[in-house]
DNA sequence: CTGAAAGCGCTAACAG
DNA sequence: CTGTTAGCGCTTTCAG
């Protein structure tokens, strides 16, 4: 381990003091151009690396934002993160990403570590079975800006960025009805999670608004948060169940792309024509939904845009005096991407 | 912003000193059980958050590892990161993830920031058009442990974790030949990138070992690093080109899953039967490759295992005295996942 | 325009 | 078992 060279090393070589060097480095107006030149020269000569730990300690500001996601290996969260980065990078912030792996206790320890390293803010989506929110309250009480996204806690008075799941579901189901579907099943996620609740509500409302009967048998609540391949299997199992009903439904609105794709695979294997006998709509617009055949109609949540918004909320809170600050909520409209799995008029290419 | 409470606040309230509290918190054996109890109680009472910035400054150790990836929204990198996390989390390390977005200058600034915050190590995959490596040399010269993965720099004497691309390609092409293919095209990535070079070599060797002629026309070098949807398009264009050849090839080994899928889509649209008229093998085992139809044969690189290895290399370097340390290189064998796009004996399900 | 000095919060000799 | 002291590297008054 090389000896790290510091600001005072530079000062010594230049027969000046640490404070002068510090000021030169931060381009302070009170330092002469000449001196700055000298300092810069020495800096590169000695390969000086500023120590932001020391600076952070002194300034009480770390210039890092903590991001907590349930998992980073989903396109959804990955592009969300990218969306944050786009915005904050030019303001000089770095991200530190923590994965809760959908576990409450990992979520807690993540928050603790982030608080320990004195992040300037936290952007988070809550884990699937988190029901107690005291750890999030703690962030607030430490005076650290917090923005929640997607799986938000609506009762908390913090910045929120989320997608209008009610609207998305309503839009999806209306589309299916327009396509002539009359018995529409719904793969619903666990109802303690807000987004799934709202999607169910949207589904119900659309059915009712079109004067169709609601059949509880067609609403299947299941845990849609697992690794991709497992959800695919879940989709297959549910599809089988639906296909064996005496009065088989003619469409499924699934709260997960992957469950929809699993169902689609089941139907293909069992010669149930999609979309003609069974139309399908998924949720999230994962890349694979564009590639499966027939391609899957789904809802795009403009995730990287969500990330942008979350970042802006953070920046806004940072520049606002606490006494004037009011949390902002952004609700983004998802967009229905219509593909072949629901387009009855279309010929399905094989 | 609440006043942050410190170790000395606790000390004061307990009529003791900061050092005692510090020791109690680190569970030092020299502190009495009773005192520790008291300290712990106060800690939770006052909602004390340890300041790891201060601790890091003092100890010269941050307990964070910097990870630099070209992009995090690819399954490949996402699961790699997850693989690192699995291993280092229990050793108390956090990750800070930087995306170079395949840009040389972002890569440089990422390295600088990481060095500035005094990370304990850096794990990186190099950006697609990075040709100058001085920024990586700098990491070494600062005495910071470095491990390179996937797109490594073989000439650097650091820890390396990569996949045996030569083997993967050889295996893929041999498989195609076994399936009866005789004119096998290759979508090659840009040849200044090592992994693509090795895949081309593996392709060539397999062809030669089976006494087939090498036809340069069938080897198409193209930039395979873009966003997913673009590569799909590239695949379509290349497929068209191949399909118009007087002597049409009967198989493609693509260095990218997405290009292979694009080609597959083109062939389906143009009634060229896959795999019977045209067999396909991709690379990376992206989820979508299992879902497209016919499902795509591809090479799985066991990415999260790569992440595990990278993490272990880092930990090994950390515990080894610099004078005894020798960089380790791990070359992992990819696994051919045989699916329908190359299995001629199989019936293709529609 | 520059320097001296104090201190961010914690840890680790060293001393008792 | 506990306290004293110094200092990690930087920033920032305050003083000139």
C-alpha cells in the first residue's frame, strides 16, 4: 500500500499551507491564478487523489445518494437506477445501491448502513413483505431526504414517485373488452402491496363500467414476486387452472409479464389459440414480452423517467430550506403497448 | 436537519469517555458487560447512528467496494453484481455501483470518484471502446485491490475473472456441426474486444477441426454492444444479408443473444425454417432466449458465479500481505444450453 | 491574497 | 477495566 499523498504534502512542496492548497483546489476566488497553476501542476505530478472521506466528514456532506431496490436484476429497477443517475451525476452525486432481496431485515440493515455513511439522501422501493415502516421513519427523523418509488408507503409524508396502476389496469381491461373479451381473468399480486391493490381496483372498475359481471373465481391472488423463471411456472399453473374451468375465461389481465408469458406458453402447448380464444395482457413491458410469440401486450411504466423524477424530487428537497419544504408526489401514467397477444383483428404470424 | 448525536454525547450522559463508548460499541473484550449494557441502552435511547465516515477516515478503511459496469440493465451485469454482494455482504462490505455507459471518460471519472472515497477495492469490466488503460493502472499504483471481470485486460497483472469464450464458441459450433450444419455463419463482435476475439477463434478452430472450409464471407464483424432493441434490429439486417447469399448458410453462431433473436425473427417472417434450414446459437442465456420461439440455444456464463469468484479474489487480496500477494486468474467454462433453435432432430412446437 | 488554528467523529496507542 | 491524548485529511473561520 503506497503512502497516500495529502494536501499538506502538496503544501510543503510548494512552501505554502494546506489551507491555500485546499482553496486552490476548490477554485476559491481569493487565490491568485499563478498559485492555482502551481497547485494543479503539483497535484498531477504527485498523483494526488483528494480524500472525499475527510472532506465529507468536515463538510457533513457525502455527495452520495443511497438507492434501495428489492432486486437489481430486473429491467424495471435497473432502468430506474439509470434514470436517477442521468439526473444526479451532473450535480456531482454518486449512487450507492443496496438490494433488499425483498427481505425486511436486509432492508433495515441497508438503511442503517446508508445512514451510517451519511448519505445525502435515500431513494427506495419497499420490499414485498415489509409491513412495519419504522425504519423508513428513522430516515426522516434523521433529517435525511427520502423519496419512495413504485412500491410506496402512501401514508408517509415524503416524496413519492409512482405509476398509476389503477389507470394502467383500467386501460388494459378496457382494451380487452374492446377486443370482444367478456370473461376476463386477473392474475392479481398479493393485496397487501399497494400497486397490486390498485391494479385490482382498476380491473374491477373497468369490468363494472362496461356492465360485465364480476366473477370472483376469475381473480387469482398469488405472490408475483419471485425470480423470473418461477413466476413463469406460476403462470403456467394458473393458466391450467383457468383452462379447466367449466366456463373458460376468454382473456387474462396479469399483473406480471412473466406470469402472462407462462400462461401464454401453457396455452400454446395446449392448443388454445391466443388471442382468439384467450387474449392476454401483462404488466411492465419487459424486453422478453416483445420477443415471445405472439408478442405480449403490456403496460410500459417508463421506468427511467420515474428514476428521473425521483432524482429531481431529491434535488428539490436538497435545495429547499426544511421549513419551506413540502413533499411532492408524482403519479405517472403507464402506457398500454398493444401487441399480438390481445389483438384479435390481427393475423398472428407464426 | 436534526443535530446528529455522537459517541461523546453518549459518553457524557453516562459519565464516561468517548473511548470507552467506542470500545463498548466494537464489543472490545476489555469492557465490562455491565458498561456495555448501559452503552447499548443509551444508543437506542438517543437513536445514535454511528458515523462511518469518521470511522473510515480514522481507520483508513471504508468497507466499500466499487463496482464499475458498462451498464447495469443487462441481466449479465445485474446478476454478476448480485454474485459479488452475496459473498462480501457478510464480511461487512457494501457495494457502490458505477455505470460507465460504455464510455471511456465516464469510466475515468468513475475510477476517480471511487478512489476519492477511498474504496477498499474495485471490481470492473471495461467499457467497449476503452483502449488506453492508464486509469486502471492508477488503481493499482494507489495500492487499491483491483479485479477485472469478463472484459478483462489480459496484459495487466491483476485478478481476473472471465469466461472461457474460446471454449464456449468451440462448443457451440461443434454442436451445430453435430446437428448436420455445414455452412455456419458467425456474428462476431468488434475484434478489439477480447471476448469477441476469442469467440471468433473458437469458431474458426471448431470449423477447422471438423475439416470444414472457412468462408470469410460468413464472418460478420459488427458492434454488438448497444441497447437491446437496436441489437435485435442489427440481427435482422444481418440475417437478411445472409439469406440473400447465393450459397445460403445453414446456421449462425451469434456472439449476442439479441442479434440471434433478431435473426430468428427475420427468418420466421420470411419462412426460413429454424432450425431445419437455419440453426441458431446465441450467447449469454438472457431470459428472453428461453421464451422466444423456437427457444434459442445459447451459452450460459454462470454470471452470478463469476461475481462470487470476483468477490473471493478481492477478499483474498485483502487478507494477503502485499509482499506475498500474487494475482489470481479464474477462467470459467460456459455451458451450452441446448434448445430448439439448433436441435434438428426435435419437432419444433408451434 | 495567504496563514494559523480549530475541529468534523471516531479510534488507538499509551498509561494507569 | 477505563481515561487521556493525539490525529486521520480536509475545510473554514479568523486574523493579517
